[in-house]
């Protein structure tokens, strides 16, 4: 049978279990338990010796496994690892690759929580990062690579100025140097782009966002390509080929191309402990079943709103990759064939007080620090998510006093336009009839 379409796979790509239950549940059962009973005496030894069965939810849980299976299938990866948050996913993914004295090259255009991790937390562990501002310039990426570099890191659609990277070109560069490309695919989701299929090695997600969609729970995920260059792994990532305790086979000997995700699953995640709740995993899994429907509608709404905003005299600029005016639009047309995403920023003509009046006048948009929700959301980055940056740093990532970031939901687009229109009227102190 040929490969099924994305919308079919998001519903049907899940493990089928025969665990002796009286009835087979069509929805994924919630195994809300800290631990699992062993059957026979030798079952405990089999679990700890060979990893068979379940013992403790921090190590493995059937509900979590089911969601991991679906995510790996949708991203085109080998395996996935579900964690407690998107920040946990990024942290575990990087700690699985790097050790003290090593180096990361990252896009400047990334989530501020990740920037803080790279600038403040990882340096305390001896891992440093250099940032690339001109992310469409491969020579800038290459110039930043050191002999100690072990990862390139970027977002598929950036926060907050909608910058894109050329994933195939960046992957080729990483692989020429024998290092790993990690892409945060939160904004795009696997419905719009699958970085692993374009050459990336590892994908991370904040599953709290579009994957869940309902804004109810936190979660994160790592998805691995299952591709490791055997010729460079011993030199670049010796922990993957090192013998286990007591001379046990190395991860690479034991699981081959899945050694990278196995190290994250067996050595980093359970020891640092950012375990996903089985209930949260269930709710993320429920959200994934409608992912394509929501993202398709949200992207269409975002396109309409971005075009409308770009035509307004009160708007200085709109940073949406679906617009021909965006510097990465041509790349978006090539790689984002099913839509351009639902998160973007725009800048009002005026100052921070103009932005304040605009936000406080909105009635349909929700003012909150989140995105990917079925509801439309708005945030003022300069006073919230990007407040710790200098003025120059904010300018470099497209955040100005009048900049607002919106995450577009599934509401009727005409209601969203009406809400923006009346808020512009209040912010600009111009009657709606004149602005319409």
C-alpha cells in the first residue's frame, strides 16, 4: 500500500496493542500510574537487563509511547521522545549531543527561552554558543563553526520575525563538518514542513502549542531522523560508541542509527527527569488527531489577516513569510507548500503607548503568552518575552516598541478583521468608518 496522506496518518499511525484487555479502546488508554507490576520474578530482571516491558513511568509508559509513535511517523523520523515541555525537549536534545568544552552555532532568530538556555545556562556547564544574524548566508554559518562545534540550531519559522533557514543547504553544511542539525519545528509543525525529510538530524517541538492546539497542557518532543554517519560518530560523539558499564555493548552497537535518541531516552531524560504526565500525553495525542485541519485553517486566516494589515496606513510593517514583501517568501513558497503558518508579527506606527491602546481595545484576540491555540492570541514582545534584551538586540530580531506578535486561531476571519479594525481605531484615535 502507498504511503497514506498526512491527515489519515495523524489518526491511524499508532501502535496496536494486545495487552489482554477485556475490550480494545479505540482512543489511546491513559495509563495514569507511577509504576507497573511485574508478572513473573524474571520479568523484573528482563526489564532492567534488556529494557523489556514497563516498570516506571519516568522510563516508559504505554500512553506516552503511543504519542511518540505518532509523532515520529508524522515527522518522518525513526523515533520520538515525549517530555514535559518544549524547553525540556530542547535541553535534553542538546545535552544528548554536547559536553563541556564543546560549542553550538545558533540562529539569532529563536525563542527567548532557548536563547537564555544557550547564553546563560549551558555556559555554566562549559558549552558555549555563537549566534548567526544573517541566517540566509551559509558562509556566516560556516565561519562560526569551530573544531569543537557539535550542533547547528535554528527554527523552521522563527520567533518573532518569521525568518526561515534553507534547511537542505544548512543540513548539507552541517554534514560536511560531521555535526548535527537541530531544528525547532514548533511554528511550522510537521503538517507544513518536515525538516528531517529535508536533511535535518533532530527536530524539537513545544507540544504545548500547535500539536496539542487547545492550550490546556504542557509538553515537548524530540524526533530523531535515525541517520548517523558511522564514519564520524566515534570522533564527534564518542559517548554513542563508548562501551556500557561492565563492558556492555555501546549504544551504537546495540541500536545502530538510533543511538542518538537512545542516549536521550536512556541516559539524559530519565536522569534529569522532565517526564511527561500520561494525562498530558493523552491530551497532546488527542490534539494531534486534528492537527492538519487546525493548521490549515489557522494558516489561511493568518494569510488573510497579514494581507489586510499590510494594506493599512496605521501599520509600519508586517513580518509574515506568506507575503511577497517578506525577505524569505521565495524560500517559503518552495518549502511551505501547504500554508505559511499562523504566527507572525506586525509593527504599529507609533510607540509603546499606541501598542498598549491597541492591545487593550481587542475583544476577540486573547492577550496572553502562548501560541498555537485554537483561539487567536496577542502579545507585546518588547515588554514581555524580549524585555531582557537591549534595544539593539530587539531591533536585530525585528522587535520594536510598536511590534505585536499574534498567533491566529480558527475563528471566523471576518470577526478577527473587525476586531483588529476597531482596535486600530482606538489606538490611532481615528473613527472606524474612516479606517475601514
